[in-house]
C-alpha cells in the first residue's frame, strides 16, 4: 500500500529527531569535522553540477549545428531529386 504524505512527513520527523539526538551527543571537534566534510561534499556537488551544465550547453550547441546540417542535407537532397526527375524525363 502506498504511503500517504502524512506518513512521509512523520517518517521525516522521526529521522530528524534521531539525527538531532545523535548530533547532540557529539563534541564540538567532531561536529566541526563533520561540517567540514559536508562543506567539501557540497563544493564537489556544486563543481559537478557546473561541469554538467557546461556539458549540456556544449551538447545543445552541437544539436543546433547538427539540425542546421540536417536541414542543409535535406535541401540538397530535394535539389538532387528534382534534377534526377528532370533528367529522367529528358531520357524518356
């Protein structure tokens, strides 16, 4: 059976309470150590996000170039088909 939003909220509250209880038992040095680790992880995630955004931008540019090339090739094919049709008619 699917969990309701209320169940999810209660589960989140329970997790937060357990986390608060664990944190309250830590000393200042250990908390500082965890904070620095968390900051490093956040920085790494931010850097990865920026890299992925840049890659997406490059891929979008590549897609636009390919779409333009595809249009050019389709136009060229139409011209060749028309030329082929004219030559075929001349041949007959």
